[in-house]
C-alpha cells in the first residue's frame, strides 16, 4: 500500500521530469536535478492546502509561479518560453482531469437513471 507521501513524491518527480522535457524541448539547457531542487523548495507553501479551497488554490498557483522562475533561471530561457514550458503540461493535466470528471459524472448519471 502506498502512502500519501509516496504518491506526492511520485507526482513531484513525474512533474519535474515532464517540465524538464518541455524546457529542453523549448531550447533550454539545464539539468533535471537542479530544477527539481529549486521547485521542491518552492513546494514548502503546500502546507497552505490545509485551508479548504483557498489554501489548495494558493499552493497550486505558487507552485506554478516557482516552476516558471525555476525553469527561466535553470534552463536559461526567456520568460515566455518558461511560461509555455510550465503551462503546456499543466493545462494538459487540467484538461485530462476535467474530461475524467465529466466522464465519471456522465457514466454515474447514466447508470442511476
């Protein structure tokens, strides 16, 4: 059985690898470990997620801001490419989550009627 800590660490490492891939795709030159170190330090605000809704939203927004600055500095990219390197995978994940929720809600309502 996996714990919340293990799931969080796996999500962090997967997210770091995806953002690293996107940053190198946009022409950045940097290493994954340096990016993960800086981005992981920025996740310290994650404790704010104990506040319902607002804390979780603040933690997510701060994580994106820290990721953009970390990509910009670590991969020597300009601000617009750093934003794209972070927001493209984040937007794709958000789209997948919305579609999944819609499918689950649709299937659930189909079986309950």
